[in-house]
């Protein structure tokens, strides 16, 4: 049964606040690379070398990691076309973050130019449906609206998406406010977020239950600038939907494929987002390791340094985020690790299925050395301790040189269990 989604990928905002300041200080790409050229990388694990497939097929889209809209590192982005349902009134929006740790499409309101009508609350048609998304250092708030979403030749027709920042700050329910309001491109490092993790909707069955919704739901009913303090129940069909799970074809999963990069970083990186798994010649499941997950994509029985943890693979996190007291923290970059030389850490991954165990080796270099080159925006060995206790966030650095597979949760329809693989 699909649980409430935690939208963990949005934790990347915590780290990127420091990085935006850093890159601005470096002139948005100025800076010396002398420190990174002297970095000792001998303690790092071997880097994977898989190359992404061509992004020319109709079920693929090119991914780009670079300077983006806000000078934030390790933000993988694609272009998304959205249309007013049933019309040819469409808009292509660039720099939408690819996030395998959340579910559903969210667009910054300042980037939207076409007239999408706010949705009504299903149980109260005179009220507008709004959603609150909370994460590690803040929250986002905005209405739910239906749109037709197209990426390459794949189309999700008339599905709910969220528009960030289109409601007054005074309308935010007190239970939603947690840290800073983050509804802008500068705050999240992109013009929107494409959540394509294993869940098909962003809140799940608990949020559809009138009994459980007051505790678990992300959704609220609003009348003008006044919004109810208690969350409301919203049926699955009205919740913000994972567009890739709503396509007419190639809708059972996605593959995120990123090119290999240097251990000291690179100015930009490319990749390919492939829709469908085992539905075409270019999306065959060739993972060496495959794990059945819970409904949010988590591996809850994994271990690190002898302790049980919740591990997850998240392209929406721009670093590895985990707790390790043996690694020194940076003095200048709050929350990031600055070891004197490259180090390897091992995560013991455990899936829900029998025999689904493996070890994943991750490398960490000094963030200070990596950031010394203001021209670089892609890194495969950046780590920090920002995040939730008892979790290991295997972020975008792990994706470089790999094919990362995400099988969508179809258990409510009697179909496949959610899974991840690489």
C-alpha cells in the first residue's frame, strides 16, 4: 500500500543555500582551481564509467547539469512542455530539476505564462485546492492546477501539478510554516521540480482517507486569501501526479543515466532521462543490483557504520548526506565534509525482497577543495551531514557514470512493486 510521500529530494535546498553564496562570491564562475588540482584522490572508490544512451528517441530527454538559473551545483535539469488541457496553448519551461526523491511536477509561478485554472477541493467545489510541502529547512506553498505535460514525445494528459508561490504568504496555514518560504527559482535552484520517484502520486492513500487526512495530508482548502488550518482529504486522482507514471506508454518506470566525470569536478555534465523499463530497445533492465523498496523508494533495513538506516537514491539531493562523526566538517561551508584526503564509505543496502543485499561505496573529497574552482558545477564526491538522523541520502554524486532505475509502484492496481536498481 502506498504510504505518505516524504518528498526527501527537497532537502537539497539546505545545502544549496551555502553554494549559491559561494558561487556568487567566486563571480558566478570565476575562481582558481589550484586547490582542486592538489587534492589527494587516492582514497576514493573506482568511478563507474557507463555512458548515457542517445537522447534522440521519443522516450528520452536530455539532462543537463551546469550553471542553471541560480549558480547551484549538481542540479540535473530537463525541459518540460505544459499546456492548458484540451488546447494548443502551451509553454516550454527549461531548467526543471529531475528529482527521483519526490513525486509530481511543481512549477515556480514566476516561470508560468499560460493560464492554468486552480483546481477546486473535490469535497468542497467552492474552495481552491492548495498544497504545502515541508522539507528540511523550509516549505513551499501553492495551488494545484491541471495541465497536460509533455516531455519529448511522451504526454501525460490533464494531470494535477502544483504551482509554487502563487498564493499570498498570509494564506499559509500555521501548520505548514517550517523555516523559510521557498517558492522561487533562486531558492530551489531551478524553475520547477519534476518528481519521478517510485510513487505515482505525491501523498498517497493516507491523504485520501477522511480519517487520516487531518494528520497526514499535504492539502488544504482555501477561499481567497483564507485557508483552513486543518488538511483535507483528497482522492488519489486529484493529488499531484508523477507525470512519467501518467504517460500513455512507457509508464512503468524511468532510468536516469549520467555521464562519468572527473573526481575533482567538471564545469558541466550531461545525461539522458529514459522513460519506461523493458518497453523499448533503449530501456532494458540491465541493473547489476535491484531492490524492492517501500512506497517512497526507501531501503529501510540498510546499515551504515553498524547502525540501521533508511537509505535512498535521490537525484534531487546535490550531495551525499549522512552522519559520520569521523569526517571533519568544513569551517567555511556549513554542513559539508572536508577530509584532508579522499575517503570511501560503505553503505550496506537491503531491499524488501529475499536476497536483495549489496554494498555501495561512496567517495568524499573536501568540499573546500572542490568549491575552489568556481567554474565547476558537477561533482561526484561531495558529502555533508545535512539531513535526517538515521538516514543515508545517496544523492546525485552517485548517479554519474551509472544507469539508475526506478520502477513505479503499481501495487494498488495489482501490478509491480516499487523498485530501484543500478
